[in-house]
C-alpha cells in the first residue's frame, strides 16, 4: 500500500469489464488512495461496471457517450456538483467499425473514418475542455494509445490514423493547459486481450509476435499499465507533460524479428 494519490479525486472513463485497461489503472489508483468516479457507455454496461467500481470503494457512476456533447456536459456538471473539483482523468476509450479493422486501410469509408476520429480522438479534447475547467494546478489528464500510430501494424488501419491524431492532440493540449499547471500525457500500451482488442483482425497473432520479439520477450498486463499511469497521474510525474510513455515490454525500439524468435 501507499498514498501517491491520497486525497485526490479522479474520473475513469472506459471501464467495460475486468479485462479493460481502465480497470488496471483504476485498481492501481484506488490502492494509492484515490477517490474514483466512473463513466460508462450505455445502461447495459452498468451491471458490469457498478460491482467492479464498488469493489474498490467508488460510488459515483455516470452514463456518458463521448460522441454526445450533452452527456459529456452532464457528466462534468455532475462531478462539479458532487466533488467541486477534479484532480485527474483517465480516458481509455476508442471505437471503430470492426469490419474496417481488417483488410486494407485504403478501403476505409468516409463514415467510419469520421466516427472513429470523433470517438477515439476528438472525445479526449472534449473531455479536456470540460475537465480543465474544474481542475487546479497539478491536474493530470491521461489517454491510451498504440504503436500502430507510429508504424504500420496489420489490421490496425483507421485506428492507427486516429491514434496518430490522438498523440498529436496530446502535444497541443499539453501546451494549452500547461500554462494552468495541468499536464496531458498518453500511455502507448502493448497489445492486451480486451473487448476492444478482440475486434482487431488476427489479434492473437499480433500478441504472439509481440511476446516473441519485444525486448522483455513477453506481453504487458493491465496492472503494468496501471503502475505507469500512477507515475503520470500523481506528483511523481509533476515534470512530465506532452509525453507518450510506452508500456509495451520495449517493443517500440525493435527493428526486426528477434534471432531467437520461432516462426509463427
Ligand atoms: P475495452 O473494450 O475494455 O475499453 C474500451 C472502452 O471504450 C469501453 O469501455 C467502451 O464502452 C468505451 N467506448 C467505446 N465507445 C464509446 C463512446 N462512444 N462513449 C464512451 N465510451 C465508449 O478495451 P481497452 O483495450 O481497455 O481499450 C481502452 C483504450 O486502450 C482504447 O483507447 C484502446 O485503443 C487503448 N489501447 C488498447 C490496447 C490493447 O491492446 N487492448 C493497446 C493500446 C491501446
């Protein structure tokens, strides 16, 4: 135990189930003393989210579709009402039509391109606008990204383009909000088996490839993303903003297949 986030209040967005990256981060934050609120997307998820959140002492829940300005406004008005202010936000949300997370990027439709950018990119900016308004100096905003933003990864397609835009928006948000003492960062997580990941074509192959070829010769866990998030969300990260912290067993430094990796 410890108290890195003792006395701090944080919003966790994107908890779907106990496999979610948001869950790894939430557990780490709760263990360090944070008071947490959860937003979830649609009534159907509440029955999963509520028991998980309550198991770590959270009592604030809000149904929020980040594609809807009114529910976003409602979420932050609610937080202002119950808490007054906010210390950190975790944005662990992404979405695209899974029919376009296979095959060729060049075949992406205009409609899915716009939707993917709206839900997976703009939503973080929309969250930052509202969160910053109820945050003081020391506030911290965090989103989740993937290496498919930096290099071409099989099937990642439009989501890779969206993550590149998300990573660029982290830099611009860091500049704008830095003047108020608010930090904005991303974690680039290695592949983890979650609901969202199951929509990506050949995801098992991608996980296996990362396991065999990353410097640590394994995949990362939700818990490890949670530990890295603690650094960015707490005072430990007070000098860090605009950063994209890779929590990927080192895969992002690799240039080619490891000599000891078997064919798969
Ligand atoms: P997940 O399915 O557990 O979480 C995705 C969440 O996004 C769900 O809770 C879902 O309800 C939410 N969501 C989707 N559309 C929404 C909307 N319109 N409004 C509000 N919420 C919405 O999967 P995850 O892998 O934990 O994903 C969390 C984040 O981590 C995503 O941004 C994802 O791209 C990123 N990420 C995942 C991996 C991986 O391998 N799993 C790797 C790197 C980055």
